């Protein structure tokens, strides 16, 4: 595998591995639909994630009480709940610890 192929694979693994966090952080700004997330991830990360993966993550977050969906005219839009806002706040407050963890993955070997 080439270096480029390895980086592409790692890129996809990171985005998919943190998809729940990515969705929660995106909802800080405004409500979004499943299609909006597919488009956002494609535009921002140049990665096409299946709608099935997106919707299963949205349903998981909804069952956990972190987001809530409301049916609009043509699509279901998702917003953060109070618990979701609290989770986002915790993510933001612990970002330095998270970055340290990621760096440790590369320098501990």
C-alpha cells in the first residue's frame, strides 16, 4: 500500500470513528438533516459516507437522548437536546486531553 493509500485509509477511519462527535459538534450551529450530514462530510472531509452509516449514527444519538429529530415538510431535521449540548461542552473542555491522547498514539511506540 502506498503512503497516499494509507493516509486515505486513516482519514476515513478517523472520520467514521468520530462520526458521533462530528455530528454533535456540527449541530452546535444549526439543525441538519441526514442528507445535510452526508453533504457536509463530503464537502469538508472529501469522503463519501453512506447514508445508512449516517442515519444509524443519528438514530443512536437520538436513542441516547443527545439529539432530537423533528419532521419538516420534506426531511427530518436534528437538533441538540440539553444533554447533547452538555456533551458538546464536555468535548470542547477536554479537547487538549484528547489531542494529547492522539499524539501519544504516534510517539509512544
